C-alpha cells in the first residue's frame, strides 16, 4: 500500500464517521524472541532480567501466554517467576529434579533488537495511514478515514494485520471503531491475533455488557468504588447519573460516563514530547520487606534511565512513588543543579528517597525523571555535590499537598497523598494483568500516549486511565526496558 494507495471503498461522504484502528502487538518482547528463535514458538517464554547466575534481583518484562498459565506475570519479581516456572536450561542439566515439560525459556531484555523490530512494524503502519499516533513501542492508533470506508474497514484492518505478520513475523491484535477509546477496547477484546470491528452504530451495544473496568479511565481502584455504587458493567456506567459520578470522581467521572456511552471526539494526532518518564510496579500484596522494595526500585530506576538514554533525554529531577495501604499515593523528588544523563545517579537518588518508607508496608513503587531536556547541552558536573539549593527545587515543582490539604515543601523533597482513585498509578491503558508501566506519568499532564501507557510496555494521556497500572498484554508496554 505504498505511495498512499487506497483499498476500494475510499469515502466520498465528508460526513462519514472516522475509521480509527488501534494496533497492539501481542506479547511483543516474547514475539520478538520467537522471531529470532523460531523453536520457541508454542513454548513458555519469559523476558526479563535478574535470572542469570550471580544476579539476585530483577523483574519480568513480559511473559508469553504459555508462561502465564504457570502464574508468571509482568512486573513480577524474577525470583517468584522462577519458583512458578523453572528455567528450561536448569531442567536439562544432569541430575536436575526439574521436569523439562514444566519449565520455560528465559531471555534477557534486548531493547535494541525490539526497537529494530518495532521500526519494521511502524513502517507498515505509516505506509497504511497518513495519521499515526505511536503510543509505545508496540502500540499505535491510526486514522484511516481517507484510506478506506466502513463498508470495507474489516478488510483494510485484516490487510494491515497480514502485512505485519508476513513482512515482520510478529502478530498484532487490531480494533476498529469510530473513536480512539472504542478502538482500544476492541483491540483488547479478542487477543491474541484478534480483529474486532465496532461499526459506528454499534458502539454503545458493544460496550454495554463489558465489565466496567474495561473502560478507559476506570482502573482497579475506581472500578471498586463504582461497584460500591452499584455500577458493574459499562452499560450501568452509561446509565448512571452523571452528576453523581462528577460528585464522586470530579471531571473524570463525566469523562468515564461519556466513554461508557461511546462518546469520544478526540482526533488521532501524533504524539508530542513527554514531560516525564517513569516506570512503576505493584507487589502482589503490600510488603514491608525493605530489600524487596529496594530490589524493585533498582530495576525501575535502570529501566527509566535506559529509556531516557535511548531518547537522548537529560533530566533535572529524580523522584520515587510509594503507594501505602489503604491507597495513599506518596511521592518524593529531588532536583539537581543541572540536567544529567546518569543511570547510577537515578538509582542512588531513588534508593535514598525510598528510605523514608523503610519498614512501611507498600503496595506499589515507581521511579520517575522529569524536568526533561531534549536539546544537546552541557551536562552538569555533579561530583559529590548534587544536592540542589532550596530555591532551585522550589522552582521545579509546586509544593504538593499532604492529606490535610496543607501545602508542604520539605527541602527538595515533595510528598503527595491523593485520592484512592489515583493509587493504582498513571493514566495507562488498563487491562487485567499487572505490568511494568512504561511511560506512565504520575500527573495527567505528563501522560502523552501511554500505555496508552504497560505499559508500557506503558503513557496514557491518549486514553486517560488515571488509576490503572496494567496492560492487557501484561508486558512493559513499548518503551519499557
């Protein structure tokens, strides 16, 4: 479909509903490993770090569907994954008591390779649509209104899927709908290798029977609160009193109500530069084990720093997030004298900030870098004196408010306790499984394109899901590790 070629059915009616595709790669990192090693097809595959000899901490980036059957999930501690699914290499050692049939293949994260495969996919997407919104390494929205029509939209989407499979060797699930939020839900509806088309007149009926948690803007915390209000399905949400939703959730309540009714007038636009980069991960249960918390923060800090380096981004502020029971969101941040690209410093500062939560039970932790600089600039020489002056930090971010509502600034640290609806994390495309949320921003202003955030492999603004931390693929969505 090069050169802007179109399929039959190009619309001639200017008033026709938009045709929006949401393309979401299935278990992308695992799919890339299978592309490289075809013998892994059909086998349990786990992509992560920390399983190698001598390593004592790490996390799962993604797990294939076969591995998930053993209870392996994204963002899970690698030690837990190994308990549930031993390594195939260990099972095949002499005198091993591990059944090779109950073992899986573990592979290290190889972002250079995944990026190269993603570029092949993106080339097809940009060849298929004039307007493409890339939200992560393995996820994008396409506006193909000028390339096809609703009469043949299914064939157009199938053509895109087949090109990705045939030319790149990985599979994608595609949702087709007249708006972004419905297209996203459609692509999640029949994974893997799915194709779901929701015609303009069928959006409300398609959404009505779905669990309320499938609507963007409704993560696990909000879903719980909605169920307490008697709202179980999307149809219930669509029929709910909008004023009551606004009273409980603010403007987000009205937005959820519109989404449940199939109303979404956002245009598909290319993604702009992010205001921050962050990663976060939830524990299966709240833990007060400080070493577990530190282990997770080390992995997240490495992921964030690597993401920044790959983007050629420097940063002036490093922060951590800790969600404590019941659902209190606490953030701490420290600003530096100037922009840096220093992975070791990200880990050092993040771990230092985490000490404030020593001994406290924590549900989720996150690491973020902000005050980003995309221009080539002289990197600040920090040495041992990286603590900023008080006036520098104050200029970077306004004082957050604690649970009493009083403004508070403590040196260079910031603390925020928010409504439980924020506790599960950034506006990320929601799904049933936990993941390392990749470009998850902690404030809506920072969330261009996630997960759409996991993810990411995980940056949300496109779908606006403020309290979700998971992706249907259960992987660090796109720009993750």
